[in-house]
C-alpha cells in the first residue's frame, strides 16, 4: 500500500508526466533540476470528411527543485486572431505533499504571444490513496485577444485504476471577463476525459482522451469549443543522454561476469536509465547492499514481500539494507513498477 501511494505521489518526479496531471490542468510541479522534458499533445477533429488537427508542443527544463522553465507552441489556435500561440512560461513549486505538506501547491507564470497576454495559474492538488484532485485558478491580462482581463478556473481528477493506469478528467471554464460578450460562441465549459498510463519499460507516459478544448496553453485549455476532438498527449523525458546517443551508436553489451559473492561485506546496486544493475544479485547472508541512484529522477527499492522499502531517494543519494535472512527477494521501484530486480541471499 505504501508502494502504491508512493507511485502516485512520486510519479511527478519527471517534468509533469501525463500520469501526474489531467489533460487540461497544469501540474503543480517544477521539473527536476537538469531534466529536460518534451510533451506533445495532439487533437483531431472531423470537418466533413476532412481531419483537422491542432498540436501543442511543450519543452520544459528543470532549473532548481522549485523552478523550471518551459516553452509551449500551439498551432491551429483559436485563442486570438493569430494562427499560432507561443507561450514561454515558468513553473514554481511551493509545497509538495510528498514532503509532508497538506497540498501540492505551485504556480505557472506565462506570456502568451498569440494573445499578447500575461497569464498566471495557481495550482493546488492533493492525493487521497488512489484518487488525486487538482484545482487551477487562472488570470489573463488580455484574454483571447478581445476579452481583456479574464479569470478562468477548473478542476481535474485522476483515479488510479491499476498498476500505472489512471482514469483522468477535468473541466475548466471562464469565470469572469471584462468583455465576456467578445467570447462569442467559444464561451463554453472545456472538458476532457480519458485514460493515462505509463508505457512499460520506458520512462514515457501517455494519455488518450476525448475533449472539446483546442490548444494546451493556459488560455487554450481554459474554455471549450463547439468541436469534439480526440486527443493524445505523449510525454518524452529527454533524460539519460546515453539512451539517446544509442540512436547513432548502439551500446556495447556488458561482458558476462560471474555473480558477485562477497562475504558479509558490502555490495552496490546502481540505478541508471530506469534499471537496477545488476538485476540479479547473489550475496551471502549478512551482506549489506547499497542502492545508489544515478538517474536524474527519484526511485525506490521496494521488496515485493514488503520486507524492505527504501522510500524515495534522489540522484546521488543511496540507501542501504542488510540481508540477514536467506531467500529470494524480488523488488521493484514504486515510482516505475516496471523496474524489477532480485537479490538472492545464500546461507
Ligand atoms: Cu524508479
């Protein structure tokens, strides 16, 4: 149960993986320092027999534990008179539930060049077991190029169904605007509903949903349109450069080595690229195993049978456990349940 709660809370370690938010709400989390994240959202609609699409691209870079910077670009926009929206933004994290606070609280400060508007979102969220709730309050200095100062808001819910699969949905709407009549037929509640999941054996997350919103900027996602769209969001953390360099040069295979068999000493399990090395470790009883995280995201080492659980530890941090009882101890990372390995303890 602790592992499940950890998975829910800590999957936010990447820059807003789509399992950590709902499609049209912002995550209250800055990206981890040094993490670069690419998020691709795409919405499809039918106009007669023609398929129309409106993609939004987001690039985010973690600068500090509480600050990340991003750039969002949306085409086929209907937010203002321009066709495209460019939205540089900063994400600030104030409070984290995983650090014992009551709520996740963060803010997004943005400038929407399509609408020539300074935009601000305040985000609060909390998880209760498998259910996570999030609320957004948004203000635009120049909403939709015509409505002047505009206040919008909404709420989203995520329900952990099983493993790394979530049901996600949200509603957002315009609460007040200086020239509300200028919104015309676009003054509707925006909604999304669908599923989000982690792609097995990868750090990627994805969501599939139906929606009536168009673009994913703060303004674009704050209201509905007359058009039903099918959308997906694909989250691509650009961490672990070696993983990407293998596009050009396949990684060398490690030479087979006999299993380490230290007696009563200390051995190390390294966590790198979302894997435990070695995945199969055999030790004598009384051995202390040190788990060292070399990834830019937090992981855990959590025994299937609950006999040990490291809790989250971050890049450069380690956690040690002494194995005093013989047996097989399969374990996994509670954040990324597809990360599995085993320690065998011999008498
Ligand atoms: Cu992990």
